[in-house]
C-alpha cells in the first residue's frame, strides 16, 4: 500500500491543513464558562472546525458548510463538551476578495 491508498489519511506527524482562515477568535462568557468547567481551552474544537469537521450537524448542515467553503458564506459547527454541553462555532462570511473572515466565535446556542 502506498501513501495514496487511504483517502484522507495524514502521514504520521503531519498536521492537516485548515480549509479556511478563522479570522480573529472570540468567545462568549457562557462558552468560556462551559469550556472551563470541562477543562478545555477550545482549541481542539477550533481545529476541528478549521479542518471542516463540522461536528454534530445534520447532513444538510454539513453540505451547507461544504458549499460555504466555495462561496465564502458563514460556517457553523456544533460540538458536545464532555459534560454534554453543546457549543457552536461560527465563522462569519468572507469580507473581501482575499478570503478574510471578520471573526470566529465560540458560543452556546442560547447566546446566539
């Protein structure tokens, strides 16, 4: 088997490339409290989001995000923390022709 045989495989020690720029990172007070309660700084969820792992979304939501990668529209991911708390990560739509994003926000759904 050569390195091209496994679709999506990443060589040992290699880091997957982000699919888009996150822009500035912000988090709401509720999200910070939930992450702290779960002993997380949120980086693992931001990394998944940036790689295109949309978390706990339905197929339609995942397809919408995949399309947004091509069009520059807003991106949304949903994840469950260790205690079951749901967090969202939203990256705003592109704001210029350089594919810049205004911000990426970690929040609780009820803070939207």
